[in-house]
C-alpha cells in the first residue's frame, strides 16, 4: 500500500516536470511540487522499512 502511494505520487511529480519541460508551464508551482516529492519520498521510505522489518521477522 505504501509503495503504491509512493509510485502514484512520484508519477504525479514526474508528469508535472515533464509537462513543465514540454509546455514551459508546469501544472504545480514550486512549493506544491516539493510537497509531492516529499510525500513520495516519505511513503517510499516507510515501505522499505516495513519490508525490511518483515524480512528480519522471517529470518528470526
């Protein structure tokens, strides 16, 4: 679930950057773009930490 949210939010960030490069008019401004990237990064880190904890639990 967390990885899915990270992928979707990063796709939104990438789409914004791509459209900004193509049309010279990004959909989101600087601050909302930064917030989307931060949200994507946080959910990615949460997903990785959860998977690591699950892997450790399997080994023990």
